[in-house]
C-alpha cells in the first residue's frame, strides 16, 4: 500500500504535492466574456489590438508619412524647365516643364523618330512619388491621353532632378535650365 505522506524532492527538502490528473480545458463563453452587449470580440483580443495600436502609434514617428507640406515643397523644387540629356546636360533631346498650377509640358525629338513629339497634362506628388496624367499628346508621344506614368524622385537640387522608373528601376537625371532655353522642335 502506497504511503500517504508527501514525497520529498530529492536533496531539496521541499515537499512535492500530489494532485489528481488535470482535465482538459474546453473553451466556453464564460472564458471569453463579451465586451459589450452583442459584441463578438473577446476581451482578450481587444486588449491585444489595443497593444498593437499603441505600438503602431509609437513607431509611426520613426517612419514619417508624406504630408501636404512635403508634397508642396517637392512640387516647388520641380517648378521650371528641365533638360533630358544623354551627355550630362551639354545638349538636350527633350524638355520637361513643370508649372505652379500642377501642369506639365514635354517636347523633344528622339534619335529613332525624326518627328517632334509633344505632351501635356497634370502632375500629382505624394511623398517622393510623382505621377503624370497625360491630357494631350502628339501621335508619337510615349503616353496616350488619359494614361498615367509614375516615378519615384530619388534626389532633386538646384541643378539636377534624379528619378527612378517604377517598372524598370532604372534611374535618369534631368538638368535644370532657364525658361528661355526651351527649344521645342517644330
């Protein structure tokens, strides 16, 4: 017959308690009280969501979101005439001009097409992303009216504007020019 005395853990002097085997716990409605009448969100889950929101609110300042002021600053930096060049800005094969009212105009001539091209439309800026929406275009312009093209602005200063194509990830540099330098081919 087994002894009814508590067993000692070997060498510790502590008494080990003998307990009957535990029954498995089955979830019940009592374990997950409803937070409000008719609510199906368990209190524990709501607490977890609160912690996630608190953590998110602490992390957001570390990763600033684009603001209207940042967008306006970038738009002002883009205003004016820019030269598309294959030789570091010494010669220009195309011109991009950005206006204060959000319009853009583009013109030029490519090596593989003797016909001049023209395009115009609107520019929207959000963060570092700039999107052109074409409203008018010559037959040989690379976008049709109604089409949209977006780039990420990598860097911009008083002399250069570097951007990245979203599809190819290739980077291109435009060179700032004085307004009178624009020579759209006829």
